C-alpha cells in the first residue's frame, strides 16, 4: 500500500504495533494504510462520505481494517476501545461548530494511556493568493450552508481544544514545508466552488465562479504554508 510521506513522518515516533487504532476522517485511507503498515492490530476507519468509504474498502484488502460510514460526532465504537487515534488533514474541513463535539467523541472512545495524532495545515500566509481562493470557496459555502468549507487551525489552537478534554501535549513537529499546491489540487477547489454555486442564484454564483477561475489561472502552482503534526497522550488516570 502506498503511504504518503507525511503520514509516515507523523507516525514515525508513535507506538502503533499491536494497537487498536482509529482513523478519524478516513478520506482515501492513507492513514489506515500507514497504521496497518506499522503493525496495528485493528484499524477502524470512520468517514461520513459514502464514496470515500467505498474507495477505502476497495483499496484496503486487510482483515484488520474495518470501515465505518458514520458521523465523527457519533462514532460507532464503545468507550475506551481505541489506543491510537489519528486525524490526518481532517480538521481543516471541519467547521468550528463541529470540531468541539468531534474532539469530545475522539476522547470518549480513547482508552486511558491512548495516543492522539492530529496532522493539519497551518493558516495560509496573508500574502498568498491561495488564501484568496479559499476565501472564495468559503464565501460560496457560507451562502449555501451558513458554514465555511475550510478552516485552517493553528497547532496551538488544536492543542488548547484537546487539552480541554484532558489530553496532554507530547510534541509538535513540521511534517511538510512548504506545501505544494498543484494545479490539479487548486482546480479541485474550484470544482467545490462550482458545486456550491449550482445552489445559488446566478447573480451570486457567476461572480464567485469567475473569481475562482481567475485566481487559479493567475496562481498556476504555488508552494506555501506548513503541515504540522501534533501528538498528545490521554492520561492513564
């Protein structure tokens, strides 16, 4: 299984072998693959996206892996049942209103002495046009859903959030810098703008799509920002 280097770096100093693990926000299963490769006894991959769930099932052919189609605010696992929890590139697509209940659920399912690894993107520098593109995406999302599509939390903010649920900070490290924003990746963000725009009146939709298209054409590709990895421990008592 192909495991991204960012996942490998995030897990390199964690004990995974023979542990029961949870990938919160499975995406395409990158961290599930990394956990299995690191010797996990079980990996529970949770996603609320049916397409992602199907993709992970097709990709991960391993009896140690279980894929759950569920909301992370209501994880279908019992209390204290998991020893290692990962959230790789999850928080940036979680709105502030949803993040706190997710943190509470991740804490509920973690056994005393458990480990949490949160990997995410630091806020994009103000000077970067990438930030302008994401602002357009958020404007479209907020017009449709009344919530942003993207929120880039600083590591210190996530550390404080989980500390409020009893987690103790272990380490913070950079796992990617600068972050490569490729043309394909930026075009995917424009597609998100188009999806939201489809639910808006033309007088609102057209300027948003035009602005997103123009920004992507101007940017081309860019390398900017940082991806960090935050590791925490849940006390044994």
